[in-house]
């Protein structure tokens, strides 16, 4: 499912115009993005949680040349699936 399919499903499920469903979806996504950018975690019961993991710098290699390079420290979002979602996925529906 992509974003436009999500908006379409939202519009049909709650019977609102496509434009309103797009505004709702964009607000949710923007709010979650902003929270993660501020270092906050997000927990949606039954679905999962998003946290920011911090990675230290390390020495890597350029795959083309094989030359050693220093990789800068970074922060990346990480999703941990919730129990209800995991069980539904394993059941197949």
C-alpha cells in the first residue's frame, strides 16, 4: 500500500471527500515525522512503535575502490512491530 492508496481507503472508510482524507493522512504523517525528528518515540498500541536508534561512527570501505573511509555517526528511525500486528501477519489475515 502506498500513500495514495491509504488516502483512498481512508476516504472510503470514514466517508469523507478525498481532499479531506488527504489532509488527515498528511497531518498524521507530518506529526509522526516531526516527533521522530525531535528525538521522540511513537507508540501505537497493537501496531508497533517507532524509536530513534543512534549509531556511532565506524570505519567502512568504499565498495568501488576498497579504500577505507570514516562513516559519521547517525540517527535512524527503527520500527518495532506490536504483538497484535505480528500475530495477524503470521496468521495471514
